[in-house]
């Protein structure tokens, strides 16, 4: 029987978070981008948060898919850096 491997990300696997506070300030102006088309008013992920998720993917070779970005966004250290002031949900639900 083959040994099972865990694809779960752990906090120690994530790198580049120290840059998020500076990057978040630069991306703040993108927060409302595309919201004018959201007539149902059910947007959960804003453009600035999406961009942070993509940058998280680029900084970390252990994240290999959209599901990986979602898993990483649920980690405590990522949530702490990603949304200190807001209660942003995990990315890509």
C-alpha cells in the first residue's frame, strides 16, 4: 500500500508575509474595483484581496493551485497579515 502524503499547507510553509503590510497599502485603491457591476451585493473577495492571494502564490512555491491559495488564506499567520483591520473571508470559497 502506498504511503499517503499530506497536501495540507502549514504556517511554516508560507513565506513573504513581511511584505504584505506595504503591498496592502499600495493595493488599497483597488478595493472597490468591479464592485459597480456587483448588483447582488454579494462580493466576498475584493480586487485588492485577490491580488494579495496571487502575490502569496508567487512568493511561495509550495502553493500550486487555487485550492492552495485558499488553504493558505485560512492559515492564522496569513490571516493576521492579510487583514489586520478587516474581517476578510478566506480566498476562493
